[in-house]
């Protein structure tokens, strides 16, 4: 009986650890609060990539499947740097993706990083 209890606790610890790890990384689907657009973040070639998987606005249906970030490099514990495509205007900006406070902050910068704008996204359950 004691061996079964130890095995069950060990299994539970693995499940908890796996759940914690997924909450502490950017991989998975996130939603942009201002537009309802859903984007899947995934590992690609040692970097971080992101692709639009769903849109709330039917007029933006053509952006589904569009890669908005490709090969962002990890620059810190919870930070990646790379280029971000703005599908609203078609421009690509240098940008940052940062995990903070349970959200994923995306920030695009112009003029050599002088002018930046961003938004914190929420993980899709």
C-alpha cells in the first residue's frame, strides 16, 4: 500500500511540474485582447515563432495562417527578441516578447527602438 501511495505522489508531482513548466513558457495559443485574434507561439529552429490561428473580425479572415514572428531569439529568462509583422499595415518591426504576470507582452519598435508600442496578451485556455 505504501509503494502505491509513493508512486501516486510521484506521478502527481510530475503532472504538477509539467503544468508549471507550460505556464512559464510562451508556447501555446494566446489571444490579443484588443482584436480577439488568436496566435499560436511555437518553437522553430531554436527560436520562437508565431502564427495567426483564428480571428474575431471576419474581414481579417485572410490573415489566418500568417506567420507574424519567425525565429525570435531568447535574450533573457522570459524575453525573446525578433521581428514582428503588423498585419494591419503590413510593416515589420523589431520587437520583444516578454512573459510577465501571467501574460505575454508583445512590443514592436520603430526608429531604432526609440518609439515602441505594445500590448499584453492572455493565454487561451
